[in-house]
């Protein structure tokens, strides 16, 4: 059992039941990079990281705000980012608001509780136990 930001594409949650922007973004990653099927389990894994796009987007916004690629300046600018959930590529996580020293990307109430579950066929999935808000 573990807590994480929204991981809908890694769970048994059908795309139709995922937040629309997240499902669309995940499908775009699959369309571009494809999936790989585990040779023993048959489990499909996406050959791309959907939420890495959020990190790159946020870094680019911080670098633009800093006006430089200097690590210290970008880090300082990142601490003052305010990006809405609709602006981040994945469309989940509640957006980014680090203003005022809030350096957590996902607020505690936005965390979703998951557990690993072994299917009858021997494959593993992540099952959502409790949804967080904003996910």
C-alpha cells in the first residue's frame, strides 16, 4: 500500500473513468511511444512517462521566469511558480503553486492511496483504494 499522485494509467481504472485531460494525455504518450508487453506476465507498460511532461513543462516555465538556464536561478524561479491544473500537460495534480514556501507539488488531500494486487494470471496491477481530490 502506498500514496502517490494520480496514477490512473497504471491502474485497472478504464480510460473512460479517468479525468479526460489525463486520459487524452496518456493516449498521446502511447500513440507517440507505444507500449511494451511483459514476456512472462503479459502486462502492458507505456514506453513513455506521462508525468515527466509536467516536470519538463514546469522547468521550462521556471527557466523562462528566471531568464536563464542557471541552476540556482531556475530553482529560485521554480519556488515562485503558479500553474493551474489545466495548464500542466497531464491535467492532474491540482497544478503547481509553490508561492509562499509551499514546495510540495501535490497537497496531502490530493494524494491517492493505492495497493499492488496480483491478478489470477500472475500479472500485477495498482488498485486505487482511496481517491485524492484534484486527481
